[in-house]
C-alpha cells in the first residue's frame, strides 16, 4: 500500500510541476518565412566617420539616412 501511495504522489507532483511550468515556455525567434505581427529589423553595417564617434562613456544614436553633421549629439550612456 505504501508503494502505491508514493507512486501516486509522485505522479500527482509531476503533473502539478508540468502544469506550473507549462506557462514558462519561451518561444524562439526562428524565422520560417512567415509574416509576424511585430516588426523585424535587420542591422546593416554603419560607417561612422572617426571624427563623429562619441567620447568614452557616451553613446550616440546614428541615423543612416542623415549626413554626419545632422546627427544627434552624444549623450552619457
């Protein structure tokens, strides 16, 4: 009787754990050619002229469609 009770409790515990962890699934970002509702961005190499690189400790958003003189200024990271 004791063995059957342990087996039953283990089965119930396993099912409970599966039910709890079932919501913890992370869906991968594998692209299979289907259209997704969220936007997909593809990074292209950006050539920032050396004179326009931000100083150490600063960051700069670089817009590829703007000339170097019309980019936003660097800001602290």
